[in-house]
């Protein structure tokens, strides 16, 4: 399929991607938001963002990875038949939630017909259904479901971000794409750091992506990288070598992918165990009662 010929998908009212500042709910960007066109652009614009809103805006218009830009926009044009009547976002999915989070939830990348459709991370797909239900039970989200950017859902002391912001083909970003996108995460982490108590990594890829960010920020306890596992818990200290400094807990959690939930590799109770622990560590929500 190609964006140029409109693909072979079903007809519908409008086809994405959505223009910045054109009225999409919670669109952080405007037509004036600067656009990164390559890795150097990502580094410069990520480092220069003055706050979470500006950073999210810049993330949401990025065009630095040609393969991913083409894919996300093609998907937004062709669409899945079951969403034929919907406009797709078709842009990078920025970090979303509390601007001063106590808990940061880190995933891999948006889903082609989930975040890439709704414009909000983990929103509108089965992984998100399972994730948000657990966040709600643990006091970290205001509603048990997250279906669209206009559904009124709010996170409580929590922010969700993806290590790679564009939906990749087969859910597999290339190593160079991960590297190019990494400065967006480093900048988001740096802005969140003063208030942050816990990072929950959903899956081994998110776990891998976090450690260079921690090392770059000056945290101790990060080398060598601890092994990922469900329920893994690591204490990182900042600054490196200063036991009295800020402490950050890193929690591992199996990704609530369809495959993992269908096979029972991860269950709602297992997610509640991790997010209940995160809420407890962060002083949010019902904490252990949810676990
Ligand atoms: S994956 Fe990241 S760096 Fe690449 S185009 Fe998307 S937002 Fe930009």
C-alpha cells in the first residue's frame, strides 16, 4: 500500500495523518511547533524543550525516521476495516499524563491501530484495556478504560511514555530507530526526575531502553544492567555515589500484550501486584491493597 494512492482499505470520512493544531483532542502541537527531520534534530529539539508540554508537542510532529514515518502515515490512510469510519492520528504518540509524575510507565512503541489511531499511548487497543484496568484498580488512573483522546481519562501522579514514539511495522523498531528516538525519552525523564519515585518498564525492550537513560542522568546501580523479570525491582541512586541522594525504584512488568494475556503469561493480578507496589512506593493510590 502507499499513502499516495490511498491504499486499498475501506472508505471513510477523512484519512490521516492529523495536521498539528487542527483540533484533535489534547494535540500538544501547533503549526509552529518545530519538526525534527533527523537524529541531530531530535537531539537538539529534545534538549531545548522548556517543559513537558513543549516536549510532547515536539515529539508529536517528529519525522526523523523515514521508515516509521512512512509506515505510520500509510496505516493512517489505509486503516483497519473495523475503524473505517474513524480518522487516524498517524503521528508520533507523545508521552502523556502528569507533568510532574511520581510514577513513569515505559512501554515499547505505539500500536498501529491503537495509539497510532487515537493519538494517546496505550489507548484503543487490547494491551491498553488490560493496562488501564490495572492502573485504575491501583489508584493510578481515573477510569478503568482508555478508548480515545476525548474520553476524559486522567492519570493520577503517573505518566506513560514509549521508548519509540512511532508505530513500527510488526511492532519491531530497528536498532537505529531506537537510538534516534532515545533523546525524547532522556529529555522526558530529565523533566520528570525531580518528582519521580518509580519507573515501571513494560517488557524487556522498555527495560533495556531505560538503563542508558539512567546512566546518562547520573544514577548509580545501573551497571551492569540488572536482569529483566516480572516483579524485578532495582534501586537506583542519584547522584552516583551519594547514598543520601534521590532514590528511584525500577520495576519490571511483563508487557500486557495480547499474546501474553491470552497465554496467561501475565494476568490482571500480576499487573496489580506491580502497579500496587508502584503506587505504594510513590505514596499514591491504594497501594498494597490493590496487589
Ligand atoms: S520513532 Fe521517534 S525519532 Fe523516529 S520519527 Fe518517530 S518520534 Fe521521531
